[in-house]
């Protein structure tokens, strides 16, 4: 009976340790994960709202080892909005995502006043 308790306790301890190791592993940076973070982080530029501006910004970027965004190219139909997006992207860090080596991502960010 005592042996059974010791084995059960050892099994529970091993299982808990295994789950805690898995919880610490960063998730792979997939386009879906990146899009979710960017959608939550990028805000409509206040100045653009005041001026009634709208537009789109196409951004090609990579994530470096520190999880920050390195912009490779940007194209836009509104420079004011593009500058705001550029500043906001520089402040975003993907700490919980593991970057894929040499992977480029593209995203279109569109701002419309409704």
C-alpha cells in the first residue's frame, strides 16, 4: 500500500513538472498569432481621426530574435497614417512568440471612419 502511494505521488509530480515545462515554451510565431497581436495593438491615429483621414498601409516585416518588428517595406495612400503605424509597430514586442528564422510577413492595415 505504501509503495502504491509513493508511485502515485511520483506520477503526479512527474505529470505536473511536464506540464509546467510545456507552459514555458513560447508559441511559434504564425501569421494568425501575429495578426491577432497587431489587431489588438494598432490603434487609429488620433490626429487622423481629428482630420477625418482614412487609408491603408501595407507593411512587410520580419521579427528579430528579441521579438521586435523590423520593417522591410511600407506602401500607403496616406503618409500621416503610415507614420503613426510605423511608430506603433516599433513599440510592439512579441515576447510570447518564437520568431521563425528569416520569415517575412505582410499585413494590410486599413483605417476607415464610419
